[in-house]
C-alpha cells in the first residue's frame, strides 16, 4: 500500500583496484583458548600473540553484542500518517513503527515553530500526536525523530502544504464512482498495487485545471503514478506519466474546452 497526495488546483500552474590483505598468521587452523584465573584473563594464545588484531577482534565482538542489544530496545519509526498536512493550525498525525508505546517527545529540526501539544499512545507500535503547524511554516518536508524511554528513533518525515487536505473515499476506482472534490485542495489517500483512483471536478470553459501527484517524493515507497484527465464523454483530454521537474510524480495542466465535469 503506497501513500500519496494529489493536489487539485483551479489556478495557473508554473509551468580495479588491488586487494591489499595484511600478512597476519592464519586464524582458521588454530584453536582459540582463554584461561581465566580469579579476576585475571590471559590473552588468547594465537600465532603472533600480542598482535593488535587479537585485541581488536575481541573488542569488536563485545561492541557488536552491545549494539545488537541497544537496537533491540530502541524505538523504530517507519511511517507518519497522513503524509501531509496544511499549515496554520493544530494537526493530528499517527506515528507507526516498533516500541513506540512509551514515547516521551518528538524532535523537530529547524526554526519553523512546530510543536507537539499532545501525545496519545495507541498501542506498542503506534501513537497519535497533535502538532501545531504555524501559518508561517514554509511548505515542504519536515524531518522528525521520536524519543522514548529506551532511546531515539531514526529520522522520518511528513510534509507541510498550503492547501486544505481531504481524504480519499473508497470506492472510487471507476468513472461512475469518481469522488467529487473541490478545486484548491490536496487529496490524501493510499494506492494499492495497480490501483485506479478517480476524482471529479466541475469546470467552466476556459478555466484552468492543474493536477500534481506527490508519491515517489514522499519517500515511503517506490511509486510511479500516471495522471489522466477525462471529460464527461469519457474522452481523454490529456495525460502525464513522468515530469522533468518531479521525476515519476506527474504534473498536468489544461484549459477546460467546455463547461462540465
């Protein structure tokens, strides 16, 4: 399932090297022995006893074990929904991942004024947060991290936009079940494999319709959407797959040839 957002606007659209190996004695044909007496531990009796590699290998094994334990306890943040919100108010987002039930804080980066006003656990894998997004916050991607009692998560992001956000409503996979949406809004939804989502807008002759899909740019999944604009007689007026400016996320803009949906 791939999250996407689509902006529907009723305004003009700007348009061989060598392998170097140390000559250390072979370790594979020798037995490694540790002798422990009281609180003292002898070094491994290896060929080349005292070689730095002996000490480094043991220390590395200990550090690797400690790192594995830390990773098992640290929170993991995989997805934030919805993927985008409108600036200028309090917005509720759901944070999903692993070991998030005891979240204490959300780290924001930059001086854009974002603040978390509440954190509500859902279960051990998710929680909901109300985030205040000021009107002055610039449009674009916002990077965040989550701090729990056991650690800090990796970076994940959500997007801030200027248009109101509405949710996709299923079923809308055919011409006859197209979801009617107003101009000047962002539609937030999820596209399954080979999914088709249809939306309907009312236009006057000469009015511009601009459509932009944000899928691959959201960074959640590999996603290659296509946009088609079809008139009420089911004739395709225009289509877009890729765009030089947005790669696989298409952009399309037309002037309505006549009144209609």
